[in-house]
């Protein structure tokens, strides 16, 4: 049963990464990406989603907290670069692609959200999973860093 759950999770994460890859969005325009990631995490976990406008974080709140919080971050934006349509999940947006790997970063952080939520033994600390916009332009860091989880 445990292996079946892992296999299903892996298939869903790969499908998520492919969907993100097909729909790249430039810095500051990650609307579809953000909504898609939020829906993915909401549908598969019990983590709290905190929408901060152009970005969001998923929060694991332990019942008993005796350790300092920890945060993980992934970037969501793409680059203004054409992608040759050689992959079955190639970019469907002319002139924009995830040549930077941010689709993989975001899918990996979403996978961590699923893993944290499904862990049989609870963690003893808050876990922030931060999905940052506009990494390529540098405009997303100040937004996410200044809030640093303080809603």
C-alpha cells in the first residue's frame, strides 16, 4: 500500500511538472502557475495555504512545537526563450520556456508538501514552503523575504 501511494504521488508530481513546463509564465505574471500549484497542494494535503497576492506559501503547523521553524523555497517564473517542440510537454507559449528549471523546482516543493502532509510521525516545527515569483528579475525576493511567513 505504501509503495502504491509513492508511485501515485510520483506520477502526479511528474504530471505537475509537465503541466508547469507546458504553461511557462514570465516574471511577475505567474498567475496560472500560482493557481495551479495552490490547487495541487490544496487537493492533496492538509497544509494551510497562505495567498500573498503574487506569491504564496503552504504551512505545516505542528500540534506540539519545540523546534525552530524551517522554510523551503522554489521559484515559479520562466524565461523569454523559445523552446524547440521536441518534448511531448514542450512549452505552449511562444517565446517563453522553463529553460531555467523552475518548473522542476516548483514541482519538487509541491512533492515536499505532499510528503510532509503524509508523514506518519508529525514534525515538531512549523514548515514553510514558499513559492516565489519573479526570481529571474530579482523582484520576487524582496516580497517573499520581507514577509518571511508573517501573514
